[in-house]
């Protein structure tokens, strides 16, 4: 199992969107995925359709190392997508819940989720405090989505320095993903700057601005099932190919199949709902 933390000390850069969309894409193409919501705003829990479900990740933090592994496993919930499970978060989750920054790592080691999953993806709150440190220690790699602004570029350099100081043997930032991309001179020059600062780690796929991401949240929809033909889905498929070596064409075909299944399931449900209500009216 590979564990990836999605991290950026800034908010609103697309961490939750990246975690949710990649988790869905991996699961829809047949991998077994555990998504972990490590943010008290619990946006990932909302995005993946479960909302907050007790016990949450907080229970894995506030219990002793003997109790916590059981809580961690009890906290796992199924989502609408087969093979995609989630540990939801709680609005009460605080840095002070973390007993020490190796707690989560030890809990995960004891549970050995690698028996059940190919990937564990941890969505983090902005910042670089105890909750994030805890996730970093439990991770093999770090992915950083970023906006294309001067402060954001400076921020990643700082973040990398902090990570090196605090986690000399810890996981590295392996991928930096430009988000909210527009094909303008300014954005292209930020990407060039990022490439010279972090050679080989900037994904060649930059995610463009697309309203589809907000629509998904409002409508509770799934990018690769309900908006497969959107610009956002096309770029995310390219990105996932880069991040996880997924065959893009194969992924597209599998998602097309799932999408067809979904459309016919929904049509069948609508038909039965309508028939039942007509029958009730006639009685
Ligand atoms: N490429 C994009 N284009 C347009 N909107 C986006 C894009 N990526 C994310 N968003 C939207 O931006 C907002 C912040 O994204 P989110 O993933 O919640 O950021 P974070 O988790 O870093 O705070 C959300 O409303 C999301 O739908
Ligand atoms: Mg978020």
C-alpha cells in the first residue's frame, strides 16, 4: 500500500478536490482506496458523500495506542463507489488531540490497512501543525497542489525547508500540481519558475479553472460518472496517469462502462419511483 498526504500550508488551493477526485478515479479503475479526512472542516467527508460518521479520525487520535487501532478500523465507511472507503473527520478535531506526531503512524502500522487497500490518501487542513505532522509521518509521499501566484511559489520553497528540518528522514514532496491554470503568460512563467525550483516534480498536467468542481460539491455528483465529458475530468485523468502511472485510455474505458451502468441504474430507479407514485394515485 502506498500512503500519500495531500498538503499545502495554504487553504483553498485544491487539496480536498485533488484528494477526492484522485481517490474516486483510482477506485473507479479498480484500485482499493482508503481516503482519510484529516481536516476538521470535513470537506472530503462531504465531497465523498458520507458526511461525518462516528467514530471519526479524531477517535484514532484521542485513544491510547492500544485502543486507537480498533477505533481506526471502526471508523472506516463505504462510499457510493465500490472500493472507495473513507475515514471521516469531526469538527471537534484539534491539534491538541494529537498525543505525539508518531501516534497515527503507529496506529496505522498496527491496523495494517495494506491488507485491504492499494492506496491511502490523506487530505489535510491548511497549515503545518501537529495534525499535518502526524499525517506526514504516516505517509510515503507528499503531493502539493498549488495556485499560480508568487506567494504560493515562495510558500512551497518554505514548506520544503520546514519539512527537511522537521522530518530529515521523512517523506518528500514528490509531486507539485499546478491548479487553477489559465494559458496566460503570467501562469506559464510561474510554471517555468516552479520547474526550475523543483525540477522533475511539477506535473506536466496543470488543472485548468473549471466551474465543474464547484457544481459537483453543490449537486453531490461524481466527476468521472456525472461529468466525464468535462474539461476538469479530462485533465484529472491525465493528471492521475502522471501521479499513479495509470493507463489513461484504460481508465477512460472503465469509467465509460461505470458511467453507463450508473445511467441505466438511475433510469431504472426513476421508472420504479414514477410507477409507484402512479399506482398510489390510482388507489
Ligand atoms: N481547478 C479548479 N477550478 C475551479 N475551481 C476549483 C478548482 N479546484 C478546486 N476548485 C474549487 O476551489 C475551492 C477550494 O478547493 P478545495 O479543494 O476545497 O481547496 P483546499 O482543500 O485546499 O482548501 C472549492 O470550491 C473547489 O470546488
Ligand atoms: Mg480542504
